[in-house]
């Protein structure tokens, strides 16, 4: 979790992970402005680089090579990432609305959401066509089609530079797979009519070399399941139809109240919209004083001006810079094979050397985001207390459950308590919770809090709430009431109010969904964000504890393991954004339905800080049983094995391993001791486990039968 020596006083919200915003985040990481809290809103954890798209379509690059990892970039820059799609902006309230219903406050905002190639007015396109933008969905759809066997008929709508590059890439990719193909390029006007004649002639020759059919001045009436239907009912057969015609603005921009030009946000030379607190860059913006075509090169060149002007506006004490885009720019156009065409100032040239030149430029751009420094431990002073250097030599202190004390320390501390003897309180094995018996009603009470490991209070609230509810679910109880304990980092009053509102609104939604209410709580400010809840639930039947297992029962786990390793790697900038996003999504997943499905379990616990091995051992010791654990059946998070292979470990790993100290070290073995945050339920069930597993899978849980209990008391056999 990011620490700061200064309170945050202003919110900067970047809407969209386009090229300009990616570069701004990189520059921000190297030179942040004190007092500014940065938020990035983007639909996914990565942003594709459009310059390498034709190379990917042609088969020259792997899909992952196109992606800018926004989560890793945000960690470097100290920004929080909100994975969601913007759907509106309220200038008066200074709110960005998301499709999921969230509202994010801003003092200064910048919009870089790109464009779309969707064709809503073309009949049948939404059902049978694939727009070239957004790139994520397009790249996936093409890859699925490219891998199919047999003949391939493809149509590309739009004969601009992008359409030509795509058509050539399609033809090359299909030819190297030795598929009998036919690619048709369709345009309502002239193909690449914007280019000078020399470059246009060379491009037409390249299209002809791949036997690509060119249909100019064509009028399309609809897209059907069979292909493209032209006026006059002429059919162009196609199993894959790509829309690359024109640049269309996102529809939600029309509701912002900002001045627009044909749906695009008008900006001045300072890159400010009609509202000086809102900037816009990239393809979604229209530079009113110097209009330019929609091309990535302009977005890249805007980044320096945007960075300086955002800082100046947030500081309120500097003059803004004016951006003057170049009048002409070098066009490097991919030609399918590893060849490219260059065009500038009326001179056109092509060949393999031009492709190598283009590739160097693209790789140089992407290296800016791949070669980011990680998080280093602080260096101790020359003179320090004994043991300090050894303590700092381990992995950085993790957040979530991985930041908690290990089981030996906890057991020692709990053993020193005075024993109580109250008839209305029942102590439980493990001390995760207690049962209160009042007036014949059984209530389960538990408390938990988490040191934040992501900068987003909303995500941390979802995780912390579901984590605290874990003890209630694992005992078969129904949540009743909760209180919150919130520690905010140092913030101005306005930002503290915003953060507390986000946290409590999110928490209220989580608890109300399961029938509980938040009765109150406490808040304070400290060095970093910490969120906790005390939860009370009621039991209509005898609570499920960890002491009810017997030999021969099936062991079922409802979530993957490895979140501790992933979060430790993310802190150091070593985890891929897709891995982190998936893990966070699963940590936010409620166990309410899983608990109901496992309602007849004989013993149950939630897998959290002590790891899978530690919590399984707790069941074994409390129930006087042993366990056979099937390693191959244990589900793991994507990326966890890869990171464990690199010897990345959570800061609680070594203490957790003491439960089975002689276990041979290997990536999967080590994940057994990985502390989990908001982990799955671990249940011992009688009878046939198949119906239970089927119900869990139908409810979208990554559930697995991972072993069985045995009569070897306190022994866990790993096989």
C-alpha cells in the first residue's frame, strides 16, 4: 500500500487508459505532485497499443505483447485503478459515473477513452459484425476465427489506412496457416483516398499481391449471417466481418454537457475542454484550433503537455502550456508480411527495413511500460538496533491477511488470557468467533480488519466486508448486524468525506445484500488505509465448528489459493495485471451462496491468514482426525504457480510453514502456506460430494474436492 508523508488534498481522475494517460502515469511515477490522489478508470487491467495491432493480426506478435499493464503502471505511479466503464460525467457535482453504478469524485479530470468502430445504424452489424475498436474484443474475436480450420472468407468494411492494414494482416495470417481464403475490402468512397498518389499506388499493389478484392464506392444495405449484403442484394460471402470505417465517439460523451464537435470533445491548445477542470486527449478529443486526423501519434505527442498542464492546474500557481501538433507526421503502414510502407512529405518508401524501423519504434514505446522500477525496501541507517537488518531483509510487509501475526504468536497471546466462565458465552476452537446465547437465541460474533493492499477504497471495502463475513458463513450463521472500523490515510476534509462515503456506501450494499445492517462504527486517520468490521450473525441450528469432522469425509474448497503471492508480487511490480484483476474479483466474491450449499457440512472454516495447510490442520486438531490432501486437485489463481516458481513469497509464509515444517519446497507445496485474504470455505462433508460440487460450480464458485479426512490424528499427508 502506498504511503505518503503529505495529506492528499486534490483528486485527479483519469478516465480511460489510452496512450496519453499511460504516458502521464509513467511520468507521474517519476515526478509526482505532492497532495494529489490519482485515480485511473478503465474497463480492464490492460490497455492495448494500437500501433502493434496489425502485427498481432498477421501473427508477428503474441497477444500479450500489445498490452500496457495498467495495474503495474498504477502501482509505479501511486494511483488507484478502478476497473469499470465510464458512462457519464456530471460537471456541477464533479462526478464520473460508471456503468456498475459507482460515482467517482474529481477536482480535475482528464478523458482519454478513444473511439469505437461500432456501426449502430448498419442493419445486422451488431449481431454479425465485429468492430475494430475497442481492440480487446476485436483481437479476441479474430484469434478465435483465425484458429478455425477450413476455408476462410473475410470482409473488411472501411478502406482507410486502418482498414487496409487489417485486410493485409488478415490475408497474411490466413496464408501462413495455409487456409484457402478470400479477403474483401469494402469502402463507400476510394480506398486510402487520403494518401498521396505515390503511397496509394504502392498500397493498392500490396492488396493485389494478396488477391484482396477491392470494392470502392459500394453501398451496404445490411450484414447477415452469410456476409455483407450490398444494395441490389449482391452478397459478399464472409464468415468474419470487420468494421474499420471511420471513428465514432462514445455515446455517453453527449450527456456530459461539454462542447462537442460531431460527438468528440472540443479542446483548446491547452487540451482543456469547455470546462477548464476537464481535459481530453487522444481520439476522443477534437483540437478545435488545429484539427488533426485520428492517429495514435498525436495522442503520444499530447502526453507531455497534458502532464504539465494537469500539474499546473492542480497546483493553481502555474501558467498552462500550449500544444501545437505537427502538421504532417510519418505514417508507417504494416503490409501483412514483415514489410511496411512509410509516407511523409509526399515521399513513399517500403520494404523489410521499414518494418524493422517500425518495430523498433513500437518496441521502444512499449518498453517504457515494461521496464518500471519495483518497490524497494528502505535502507537501514549505518547504526541500528540488532536484528533490524535481518527484519528488513525479508519480503516487504504485505497487506490483507498476509500482514497479520502468525499462528504461533497468536496462540501464545491467547493462552495468556484469563479464562472466563459465563453461561451465555461459548468459546469455539480457533477463537475466530464466539457464540452468544441470550434468551434462547444463538448469535455468532466475529471481528476482522485488513491493512489495504490496493489503493482503491471501494475494492478494499468489498474484500474486507466479505472477509469479515467469512467466519459467520463458515459457522452456518445468518449475518444480522455489523459495525465498521475505518482508518483513513491523511486526507483533506473534502477527500476524507469522499473516501468515507465510498467505503460506507459500498459496505452498506454488501451487508444489505445478505440481510444485515451496519449499525455504526468508528473512524480515524492514520498512516494508511485500514478497513475492518465486527459482524454478528444468528444460528437457527447448531453452529458448524471446526471440531465436527470424522474420518472418511470429503474435503471441499470453494476458492483458489495463491492470492498472497499475487499481492506480494503486485507490490513489487512483478505480477501481470490480468492475474491481479482476477484475484481481486474472486476476493470480492461473496461466500453466502456457498455457505448455504454447504449448510450440512460437519466441519467448516474459511481459508485466510494461516493458509490452506494451517486451516486444514486446525480442523484436524480440533476434530481429532487427519487428512489426505490431493495437490493436483487444489485450485490455484492464474499466475500463482509462476510467481511461486520465482520464489516470491508473502511476508507470512515462513511462519505459516511451521505447521508442516518438513514439507518439501515446491511451487504448489509452498502455496499451501500462502496466506489468503477473503479466501474460500473449507468444508468436511459426508456422503457423495458430487451434487454439492455441481451446485457450487453452477453458482460460479471455483470449487474442488481436494482430499479426505483420515483417522491419523493431526497428520496431513500430501500426495
